[in-house]
């Protein structure tokens, strides 16, 4: 079933309220004839490197009251997946409604408009329908005048001011460690900081301030809006005001249940967590961090989650105070998962469950609150969902499925699989969550299968062993391979409707 096959409220209006004669009228005439219904706004919140480790997702240690409240006001998707576990491809996929094989963006070096200048992106769709489309903070990976999609916004993309010595690192101790040489990332300092400063001194506080200012302007001007707000924490470095660090006892925080890679895991499926090694206090080549450093990083991650949670809470509170909440869809997503010493590794950059599983919260006017859905959903589903919720026609290029039926019935039958992928040099790993299984095939340039991975996740997000080569799982591998269909299995689900 696809989002394109669901009848939108606009289609219903055209067919039943206005009659056959209205079908030849332009859209603005139809709206006028129907009594000019006020457009539904969208608050589109992106959070960088956010795991589905929140109070509303069952983590009893983390403090996330803002996101927990949002979950109670809408639908929480327990099994949501990104299309690729790294920033640029994940965000481009979501914002275009297309999978990485279609966008041709599978790395960090390729803005969307260099690969697919023809695609109608989600913000541009809203802009074309009279919305003020604004981008604050990190929405695409590439930003600025030559970013992924400048023509999709009603005004220039807004980026908070300040260098690494401005809003990035605030303490003299951290600033003294900022790298200026070739060894690591120039301008990058230590992996953590806990400065005793106000929320607004760091970048996400400034982003929240700007979001609130934009909401006030939209309200004053009575303009429909698509406001995209991209928060940067808990992305590295784990820098947050000291008060958020003080909320946690580091000795009581999350510890991984497995600190080595799964048995029989192919080497090309692993990652060397080079992203973390770019920070000045992280060893270049060690295979394992010290317990002290691991504890400090986990502490910092938790502090950053609570810090960004507070900023998101501020923005949603402002939306309510301005009287805009009842006419605004709020969607919140984390662009991919993240390893916190899981498998003895850090960061993302794999097809593993812990990197592809993401948080997704959706609250829409007129739909039930405090719902949870176990349906398999994907980031490509967000585009058609927002279009349908706002009575916009879903473009035919979209490769996802509108989730609106799940807002009506979270337990209904849905997709059998969610698809992800990750490249390793000239090889592509196509991966799929299906039932209790995560199944992956690594293909060469000719499309031949080099390696297979099969992990049983019936007991949680971490797996002990790659089961693909064991005889007892031969039939399961055969069945899952047919569903994956070398990464193209999602097409058959669309065609089935």
C-alpha cells in the first residue's frame, strides 16, 4: 500500500462536496468554493544522533520530559527506521521521500541538487502551496547558499552564529585544546564539555530562541508555515551546560549488554568509529576506550539529550502560548541511531539495528493522543504523511507510504519490512528489519552477494551472532533474501497496495 493510493481530504472534498463540475476548477477556486479552510501548519523537528533512548521509549534513566510530553500528545512509533545511518543520506532521503539508490546520495560529500536536481522536496512542496517554509539549524547535512536545496525555502536557511570558539566550546580549558593542525579535524576540540553557562549560550539554545521568534512572526502575520528546526545535540562533541551533567550520576548510567562485535560478523560490516577519533582527547588507533573515558562519553550523551529536550520543550510551549498548537502538525525524528560502546564501538555508520532504529513522534490535530504503534515505518514515509495531513497531493516520486492510517488504527496490518543500506567502498550492504530478524546482503558492483548477515532481535537491539551461515537457518535466509530482493523489495510492497 502506498501513500499515493489513499484518498486525501482534498480528493474527498472535490468528489463529494463540490460535485463533478468542480473537478475542472483550479485548486484555489476549489478551496474558495468550499469555504477556504485554514491551512494546517507543520513544526518539523530534527534531532542529530538521537537514539530511541528516551523516557517515552522505556529508558528509565534518561530525563526527557519534553519529548515524553510530545509522545503523550500524539503517536509514538516503536519500530521506525532510517534509510541510511549517516547524516546526509538519511536527511536527503527523508526530505525527498526517496531512498538512497534514487537520490544517489550515499555519502557526506554530495548535496541533493548535485545528484537529483529534479526532485520536488518536502519543504518545496509546502512552499509551492503558499506556506512560509523556513529552515533553522541543521536540517540538511549541507547548509548555506550552496546547500542541498536553497530553492525550497521561502527565506535563506538560518544558521546560528559562532565558531567553535563561539558557541561550540565555551570554557577556556576546552578552547585551549581546539586543534589548529593537520592531525585531526581543524577547529575541533575535546569530545565533551560541561561549561557553567545558560542554555542559550550553546548552539541549540540559540536555535530554540530563533524558532520561537519565527513562530511569533508567523502568528502575527497570520501565515501558514512549514518550520523546520534542526537541533544539533546529542551530536558530538557532547557539550551541554553543567546543570544537565549534574542531573546524572555517571555510575548509574546505561552500560552496553555486549561490548564485542557479533560472532561471525563480516569485517566490511564493521566500523572503526573514526568520527569520534577526530576529537582531540580520543586516541587515534585504540580498539577500545578506557572505562573512564567511556563513562564520561555516556554521561555527556545523556546530558546533551536532556539539554536538547529542554530546548524542544521551550519551542512547543511557545507554539501553545501563541495559540498555534491546535492547528499544527508536529513531527520529531532523530536522523539515525548511535552506538554508546555497544559492540565496543561508537557512532553510527553500519546497517546494524542499533544504528538504523530511530525515534519518531507524530502529533496531528484531530487524531488520538497517547498512542503507540509497533508497525514498521521508515523515514521515506514522513513526506507522504505530512502531505496527506495537510491536504496536499502526494507527488508520484515518493517511495514511502503515508502513515495516516496508523494514526487512526496504530495496530492495523502494515509493512512486512523496513529497508536500510550502507556502502563500504565499491560494495553496498542492503539491510532489512522483518519480524524478529535483521537480514543484510553485501553486493558487489555486479550485484552478486558477497556476504550475508542474519541477526535475531527477539530479545533486544543487540545481537550475539551472525546466523546466516548456520544450516538450521538456511530456509529463513532464503525467505528473507527473496523479500529483500537485493534492496528492491520495498517496490513489491508498494505495488501490492
